[in-house]
DNA sequence: ATAGGGTTAG
C-alpha cells in the first residue's frame, strides 16, 4: 500500500476514533460502522481493530478471534497480536497454536514474534521448545528476546536455565541484567541477585528499584534500607517513585523511623506528588511506627484516596489502639468513600480486637458477606477467632473454627491458644497447642506459647518435656526484641536484658508501672531466651 | 505504515 494511501487512512475520523477508543463497547460500535462503510476489510484497519481487542487491557480475546477469522490473509502483525492476546489470558499456550498456524500459512516470524511467544509459554517444557525455535531462527542475540527468556525461565523457577541464557549472550543491556536480578529475587535467592546487581556496570532507576523491591518481597527489609542508603549517595542514581515506595514499605516493616522520615522530607523537597501510592505508603509507615497523628494528617490532606488508602488508615488506627476512631472512619468510608474490599475488612476486624467490640466483629463479618458479597478468606476468620479468643469467648471461637470452610492455619490456632492463655482455659489450650505443634513443628513460637500455658499451671515437667522435644528437633528460638529509635540511635531490648546503659532506671520505672509484669513473665518467658540458654532448670523450678 | 522486555503502596 502506498504512503499516500496510509496518510489517507490516518486522517479518517473512524481511525482517529479507533486510536482514542477505550472500551470494548466503543470498539464494537466503531467496528460495526467500519464494516457498514466497507472499510473493515482493509488490512491496516482490520489490524488496528484486532490489536485493540487482543492486546488492550479492556480487550476481549474471543472477539479478537472473530475479527482474526474474518481476515483472509493475516499479516505477521496480526499473528503477533493474537499470540500476545492469548499470552495474557489463562490459556497462554493458545498463543503457541497461533504460532503453529502461522508457520503452516508460511508467514515468517519477525523480531517481535519471539519475546511474545516466550511469554505465551505455560511451562518450562514449552519454553524450551520456543527457545529452540529462537535459536533456529537466529534471534538469540536480540536483547528483547534474551530478557523475555530470562524472565520466563525465572518464572518457572528454572534459574539455571535463566542463567545459561544470560551467560551465552554476548551483548546484554541493562534490561537483561535486571531480568536476572528480578529472577533471582523471585526465587528467594537474594544473595545471588545482589551479586549480579553489584556486577552490573550500568545501573538505572529500574534496576535499583528491582533490587530493593526484591529485598522487600523476601522480607530482607534491613538489606533493602541499607542498599537504599548507599544508592541515595550516588549522584547518578535517580530516586524513582517505585524505589521510594519499596523503601518506604521496608521502613514500615521494621520501623526505620528516621529513614522513612528522610524519604517523606525528600518527597516534599523534590515536589513529588504523593497523592495515591506514595501517600498510602506514608500512611502505612507512620501508622506502623506509632505516629498515628501524622498518618491521619496525610490521610486528610490527600485529595485522591482509593480503597487501599482507606484500608491502610483504618488498619493503622486499629494497631495503634484507636479502635473507636477506626470504626468511625469505616462508617465514613461506607458513606462517602470507595467501596470496601476484603482487605478493608481485615483492617476493620483488627479494629474490633477489644473485648467490648466482639459483637461488632460478628456484625461486620456478616455485613461483609451479606451486604458486600465478599466471601471471607482465612485472614478474616483469623481476625475473628483472635478477637473472640481475646474476649474469652472460646465457645464461639471453637464453633467458628469447626464451621469455617477451610482448614485453620497456624496463625489462627495461635490466636486461639493465646486466648486460652489469657483467660486460663487450660484444657482447651493444651488441645490447641498440641494441634499447633503438629501443624507447624518447626515454629519455635508455638512451643513457647504452649510452654507458657504449662508454666501458668505450674506443670514444669511438661515445660521440660517440651524443651526436650525442641532440643531433639533442633528448634532454635529467636528471642523477641523491641527497640526505640531516639535521635537516630536505636535502643534495642530483649527479655531480662540489662545491657543498656540506663538499664537500672528503665527497670525501676517498669517496676513502678507494674510489679506483676516482671514477676509473671519470669518463669515462663525467660527460659526461651537464647541469651539465657544456659539457665539452670533448677532456677526455673525454684520459681526464681 | 501498525507493536515488544526489567521495578511499583494493604
């Protein structure tokens, strides 16, 4: 087709409509009109129609198939659109059939075909086949192909194969490197990822945020923050939105208050618009660090708030003990905010975690499924069991566990056992504890809870039996610790810790607060502290 | 003439 012809097409009002089309409904109308005036049979226009249905997020692959079937001689562009369309569906391997059809019709694949084809693979076996095709067609030095292969092999947990592709390739750009970093992170191999990251000669904002967010998704929060601190001192590294988002979530997770505040200041000084994602991350960060007032200020200032923003704020209020305010905010959300989702209900059920609010919890759980049509998942049952157990309503908690449609997990039994411990339901607690240890035999915290229960009733023999069991199974306990950051200095505390320079004053103050707090925790908690694993059991028996 | 890869808040 000549150049003037295409110019003619691009000036058509219908085509301009197609370019701004944003829904399938709209597209179907345009398609009908184009068919009526006889334009739909032109290759270029049909291709444009097809690309929208197949590739656009709002597209429809079945409709795309219909459009495709009406094209008498599909071009490579059309085949590529179809392969890509299918690769986004739940049946990506249909894309491979399209490729087979394409080969039968003697249409030559081009450079764009293979990255798309790699993405249409649903398993490592078909990816290997496609990889073979790629080599045969001489596209194995194309960076787009390489990065897609690395990405896909990583997705199928085949890091060896991903690395082979990486190594065999003589020219690699920053995207190929980043794919490998992301691949290792996705497979939990953060050290390998870091090695690759450090070996990169060229890093950009995407590769930096890939490494940092890889740390975060593997719960290596301190490593994420440490790397960020290095990066922010590099003049050539741009602190991108996604990098700052990842670091903020790491700061929220470990309570790195000073670092998070630094980011907040940086956002303000550099005119970042933190209307949605960044604002929500800030609310989460301040909420988890206990600065609930600052979190609320940011929340009130934000003009764009979505369901996540609201849920995060409600959750922040809940974990800071502002249960009533959280419930009020939820009411406000129901009246003027976005429609709550499953996450919102986890937050609001967490806000009911106070014995006087147990009935409110029941009401909200019912409202969630009946009014909003959200089926409860295990997290909702977990919250509900937790709040019933804390309120000492063990019978209701038991009924809920027995009637819920899924198997209770460790966290849920943990809440139940915790309730037994608080309210002195020894027999029930023993049952739950044994169940819990069976369910999660490697989880040290489960043994500690049960041991605490035995300790409350003075069955030291049982405590020691548990301890022996742990020794045999080589279960290592990590002592619980807390910290507070004052002026950039972190003060860390563990149970019975006297290493702090102001330890004497701290203990005196604690003593003033609550005498029982100290004496009651001794026999039960102290023995599990790894710093005291030499503690004589006789000392324990004497109740010292 | 039309199109493709790596990061992204609960």
